[in-house]
C-alpha cells in the first residue's frame, strides 16, 4: 500500500500534472487562436478591448455582481472556489509535495487553521451548490449528469483530507483515505483540460470570444446560400 | 396597471392559428410563417443548414467555447424578463441556448459523435426543432442575461444564430420576411412600402407644420449631394412619429448641420439583424450605397435602436467600399447641446418624465448617458427606472418580435411585464423611448395594461422645447387641422402584406 501511495503521489502525480498543464495550455492557445481567426475572417475588427478587459476583470472580484442574482448561491460559489484553488496549492503538506515533485517552491504555506476552515467551507459550499442546483427549478432544468458529477468529484479529496488530518477519524483508515485522496486528485488533474473544469483557464476568454463572434465575415450569407444549393434569397422571390 | 389574470395568460400563450395549419406546418408556435414551409426531413435539413452556416461564419468558435464552459448556474434565469414573469424552466436563457449547444456538441464535435455511439443519443429531432422555433422567438435577444453570466456566454448570440438556421429551413415569422422582401426586391425599397411621392408629401407637410409652430424655416433636405450626413430613420416614423422627425429637423436646423435624406433608400430598418446575416448584409450595403451615391461621409440614424446597431456595428463589417462613421441622433444632439448650439425653454415639459433605454444602443454602453444629459437640460422632473442603462429591461418587443402583431397578447402580458412594472413604479406621466420598435411595443403595453402614461420619443419633446425663432418663443400651438394629413394619408399606403395579397 505504501509503495502504491508513494507511486501515486510521485510519478503518477507528475504525469497527471503534466497532462493538466499541457492540456490547459493547449486549450488556451487554441482559444486565443480562435479569436485571432475570427477577427481575421471578419470584415471589421474593432473590438472594445478595454471594455471587455474591465468586464472580465470585474468577474474575478465579482463584488458588484453578487447582489444582483442568486446572491447566496454566488457567495457560496466564491467560497467554494477559494478553497478549491488555495488548499491544493498552499496547504503545508501540499507545498512540500509540489516542491518534491515539480521543484515549484512557494517558500510559505497557509496557516493550518485557515486550511481547515477553507476545507470545511469548500465541502459545505459544494454540498450547498449541489442542493441548490437540484432544488432550484431553473438550474435543475438545465443541469445534466456531469454538472453534478464534477462538483461531487471535486469534493472527494477535501473530504478524505479531513479524515487524514484528524487523529480520531484517521485511526484505522488513514492509508485508505490517503489512497483515495491522492487518486481522486490525480483523476481531477487529468480531467481538468478535457471537461468543464477547463474553465479554470478558459474563463477569462468568454467575453472576447463572444465579441469576436459578433464580427461577421463579409459575404458569408451568400456563401451559405450557395453551399445549400439555392439560387435566390427568399426575399427575392415574390410571396 | 392591469394584473395578469388567467384569461390574459391564456390569451398570451394561445396559438392564434387554426389546428390544421399548426399540424400541416408542424409548428406549434404563436407566430405565422409563410405558406409552403417544408416539413419533411427537417432534422437533416436543419443540420445541413447549420453545417453551411458554421462553415462560412465564426459562430462555430463561439458554440465550441460556450459548450465547453457553461456552468449551468442559472444566474441568467433571474435576469431574463421572460423567465422572471413566467417562472417556466423552458424560459431560462441557458436552457434556450443549450438546445443549440447540445446539437452542436452531438453532431459537430468528434467527442459528441463518439459519445452518441455509446449512449445511442439520436440528437436532433423534429420536436427539438419545434421547441427551438418557439423558444428563439420568445427570446427578445435583449442580451440582458449576458451581463449575469460569469462565463460570458452570450445567449443573444445563440438566439441570433438559432433564428438564422431556422430561417434557412423556412421557419421565420412572416411579419419579418414580408418587410425585408419589400426592402430587397419591392418597388419602394422600404419596410412599410411607402412610395417616394408619399414620403415627399409628408416631408412637405412637416415643413409647413414647423413653419407654424416654430416660426422658423426648418427643412428636410432631400438628395443633397455632398451633404455630410446621410440621414436614415425607421421608415414607419414618416407615418407614425412625425414629431420625432420634426424634432430632429429642428436640431439639424439649429446646428446648421449638413444632412440629407436619400430618395433611393430612406429606410433604416434592418430586420436582417433578427433572422439572417445575409439579409443584414444586403440591407446595410444598401444604406452605404445610398451614402456613396450622394457623396455623404457619415451616416446619421434616427431614433431607433436596432437600426443604429445594425448600421454602427455591421456597416463597416460588411462594407464594400470604405469605413464610414455611424452616428445615432442622440449622440449628435448631445454633442450639439454640449457645444452650446441648442437653447431650450425649460418651462415647456412640466410633467414627470422617465427614460427607457433601448437594448440595442444601451447594452453595449454606446448611448446611455447622452440622452440623460439632454433630458436634464430642459426637463426638471426626471425620474429613472431601476435597473437602467446597460442593465435595463427590454421593452418586451425586442428582436423584431414587436412587428409580429399576432403575438401582441404575449408581448403585453409577459414580455413587457417587467417594463410595465418599472414604468408604473416611477409614477411618471411621460415615458421617453428613442426607438421605433420600443415605441410601438410600449404604446401597446400601456394600452393593454390601461396605464395612463404617454409614450414619446426624445426628439418629440425637443421639438416642443427647442428655441429656434429670434423672439425666443419655443412653441406656438398648431392649428386644429394641421395633422389631418396623417390620418388621411394612411389609406394610400397599404402595408406590403396587404398590398401583395
Ligand atoms: S436575451 Fe433577453 S429575452 Fe433572451 S434569454 Fe436573455 S434576457 Fe431573456
């Protein structure tokens, strides 16, 4: 078991991290090149970069957006995300792990108490988000399996983490929890670039993509008509 | 303000078509389509049309991104004026978009096709198409929900695309096509089929009218070669919104602006924006051609949201010749006021006034503050609606739906409900809406909800309050029969639909 844990938190973790990193760089580059392609094809390329940048940034610190719609849900979502990002990176054992595996050393780690609080808010938040998704008519109607699955999956390393750091809870199950903890983390890393979690990297691009998509290529309508084998527009044929 | 009774609701949702028609067309939607809509193999045809559009346009990139990041958080739901009133899950913006995004994923991506093999998902069906046909015209493409989406998904863009694909397989409201057909291949080249002599007549009448009320020789210049601005207004204004146009003419007079109306193309309306990029392109090209013909260097668009947006954001996009600045009349008037060229009589408009932001010019943050500054200049009792500006509520007639008369009960009971509540809350006696479409919708909204509020354009009030004559008097009461021509004139002009019938 120990060897397996060693392997998972060592080579396997490094592989998963590499897949995650390169996968994210890949989707990011592809999306940026998409924007470039769109603007190249379009007749007019004036994009309000400044305005888009301001709106995008405003969503990183979404104070002004929170009170407008689904306030509680939005607040919890921010707490949930805070733990998701901070604990894997800055919890003491993780800092050591990053250093050992990738040579990335932050030079500091977060206070244990903060890590515990964030872990609890993430778990509590995740459960709240799942319930709110299932109980709210609107979001239940638009949610599919993966929308529930990924949130649940993200909670696994946090729940197992609680078990491991608590002597009482960990008494008999430490190794099992450790295994589950490491495996789920590895699985998440691998899935990030290929699933909706890719929004960790793609999130800032949405508004640029939409703005570029509103720039229409010249003559596209005529080409569509030709591709569809029609000779005249409907509007050119008397009713 | 009337409440929403079960009877009103029933009417709003009712399909105003005979059962046989609905069955024959396989279209359980509230709007009429033209005869001859094909029903066979619709899913295949839809996919073919979608493939062709994705091939030649940029939409595929957006669909790809949107379907990758959509978090399904439903924050958009509570920002949509339709969902807020109906509370029906099918009116959640994200759900509406997901119909098309799912089709994209399933049929146009490798992962989707593989997944479909495994799960046996057949993808698009007749039922989904019917649902989209209804849904994409319930949405007014007002893009309010986009402000609420953390991921920046533009549901208005998806609706825009969905409508185009549907139009390519023959599903498009008759009201829209009838108008654009007249513009593209009719004799009059304008949506209301107003012949040139009638236009000239109405200009002459308005000039006489202004001579009387303003005591100044205000003109509507026609075919003036070399004028700086080509002026285009929604053509219906020449029949319905004379005061708006007279207000604009007075501003141009006061500023000594060099402008002209073109006789070959005097309609700013562009319903292509609402269902087909091909039509959109043809119509903006027509405006550009008219500007070129007359040697104008700028386009000045009258009080109209969608017309301003289609010219401003797509004229240079589709331009054949060169880039040309597009100016909305509110910008022009605002600049003139700032330059000290306009003098107002502040005692003319005394009632409490509120202002409605047309989505097409306010959502991008283009025309938001200018009208407010103008209003504050001469209207002492001005009150804002909440929310306003970029975050405003649609009037309920956006996306061309206002021209679909058969859905009026829907528009005035559901679509415009939020707007009616907003207006009601302000306690204003006058609501300003500087847009031909918003004007028609809000008028109907006020009427059907029995609200004693008057709807005007901003230039209607400017017309009254602007001081033009040397004696400093802004307004002389018009003679009793001055406006007879408007009522009498209407018989000459049949809407194109009837004219063709
Ligand atoms: S564009 Fe407007 S009407 Fe359409 S879904 Fe969004 S908020 Fe609702």
